[in-house]
């Protein structure tokens, strides 16, 4: 059996429901390899701000504000994030993406994820690795239907039915949300069995294809992902994003996942 990829990581964060500040930094072998780390950080932040990890997806506020990005020395990138209302399981998703990137390329010498706040329950790397993935809100303002067994489904379809017709321009506004979710999945954010890592998979080709999102009817948007691997909790992230869309974009009638 293939072992879980090793990632040298120092993790010391606080599990608190309110506001906090996180320092995230990673040291790559060379400056050119920092690009991949930057992509992972951008995916994580964008997913959070689309509501995928939110404690309250209906809140139309950013959960991560970037306070600082700097490059103190060659190959080192450092972020300071101001955090508000994020589920702590989100950091498991981030660490998973970093693990998979390191397994495929060996580019990360070490990474740090540190809370600057003093009070609160401290969580280590081991704690984060054993915590549950972020969950969907307890109740939804729309109908939610699962068709078939999601476990092991490598080609899921996400179907959003809105209360009114959606224009082509509005459809294009949804692309970044699905691209962000695709990246979380394809980059291994929800992997439990690291033996499932596909070293031949072209992440950029799979995750950045907007033609996978289209209007099935005038009021129904469908999204297809052809290389889904991971825990079904990944679908709860897109449900949370839809929950936010219901309030800030257009009310939803239903979501189907099959």
C-alpha cells in the first residue's frame, strides 16, 4: 500500500469561531517552484471566500482577507491571512493539497501554518489531519437531492436550478466558483486514500476548463467534473457555495448531485 505523502509542516492554530489571524508560509526548492504553492494558496482563499468552508454560508462576507504577501528569501513565500467564520476542517483541505503537490514534485521543503492569536484551543498538524472536513450548513434554503452513490463516482454532475432564467453573462459569473471547487478536488484537497493520487493527471487541463459548466435549460446550470477523487465531503463545499449564491446571486429552487 502506498504511504501517505510526507510534508514537513509546523502547525499551531487556534480553533475559535470568531476572528483570527494566520501566518502561512512555505519554502520551495527554487523561486520558480513558488508558483505552484501560490496556486494552492489562491485556490484555498478563493474557495473560502465563495463560502465553501464557512460556518454561515449565507453571510455575504469574505472569510479570508489577505493582509500580507511577501517573499523574504529565495523560494520562500509568506502570507498573513485575517480569518473570520471559517470551519477549522478547511486547513485539512489545505494541507492535503500541499501534501499531494509535494508527492508529485517534491517542491516543498517545509511549510508553516501558525495562529498569531494567543488564546483558544491549540491544534497541531496531527489534530488537523484527523479532523472532519468542512460540512454543509445544517439546513438549506432549497431542495437538495443526491442521485445514486456519490462514493466512488469519478464523473459527478452538479445541477443548480434557479428561480428565474440565467443569462450567458450571469453563467460566466459562476465559472470561477466551479473552477475553484474543481481545483480543490483535482489537487487532492479531499483525498483520504493517498494511493489514489494520479501522477499522470494534468491538473490545469482538468480544473480550468469552463466548458464543463453550461446552461442545461434557461434556469438550470450543470457542472461536470471528469476526474473526481476524494471524500464525498467535497460536495458539501459546493453546496455551501450554492447556499451563498442563493442569497447574493439568485434564489435557487434545488441542487441535484449525481
